[in-house]
């Protein structure tokens, strides 16, 4: 752990703010109703509703030590959109004999096919994210007084990628990159005895 991890680019130590998983407003609702059609057959309907506020997004710049630094503090990119999802279960039981039943069910996840962005790419320079650091785009803070702050854009302008390569800035920065999965459904058959 190096000191550069503890500072933002303005010389503030011990960066505070909302963590990346913060959802201050969450609403969950679950309901289930069973309908007795006759003595031998029943139908079930189940509904699950989730709604939650977006999560905070923070800009990171990677250093030559492969440390992602929060250059503007926490949450400077705003939040992801409000996330909602509706799931539905429909099941029907056929009873035959004393205890034997045949159950058919359909479980639908994300019924309205809401592909809400759950994240945005937040690494400003190339080489961020799961792929690891790219030295030619990384900033060097080894000769910087972190208490005085630094201009990370000026440091990015002096990197090898910016001077002679494809550029130090990642073109994916600020774009949505992880989405809520779309509609999916499962059909099941159970024999209960």
C-alpha cells in the first residue's frame, strides 16, 4: 500500500464519501396467492418487485504502481440510474391419488426486460479495469508532494501513450458497461409423491 492510494489530486488525505455499493433507497415487495380451482387442482401466482437507487461512481486514474487513484474524491461521476426489476412465478398443481401431485411452473425474471445500466466505465486512462495497468498510459506520482495535490491531466499528457501512442485517455470512460440482465424464464415440471 503506497501513500498515493490515500490522496486525491487536490491534496486531501483520507478520501471520504459514499462507497461504491451505496443504495440509500431500496424497496422490495413479495406477494404470493394460491387459487383453489377445485379439490384436485390449484394455481399459484407469485410476484417479486425490486427498486433501488443508483450506486455512486468515482473516477480512477491508474499510476505506474498499478494503483487506481480516486483523483476527484468519491462519487464525482454521479450515480447509476434507478434500478427496478419485476419477477413473476406461475405454477399449477394437478393432484391425483391421495398424495401424488404433478406441478408445472414458469418462473420469469425481469418480466419487463429492463436492461438498466448498473455501472459505467470509470477508469480515465487506458489499462484500467479487469485487464490490469498499462504502463504507457499510467501517471507517475513518485516525485509528487501528495499534500500539495497534482494536475493528473497534465501528468497524463506526458505519458508515452499520449505522446507517441494511441492516447492515454480510455475511450470507454463514462460509458455504461454492465447492464441488468434482460428477460429470462425457466419452465419446470415436478412429480411429488
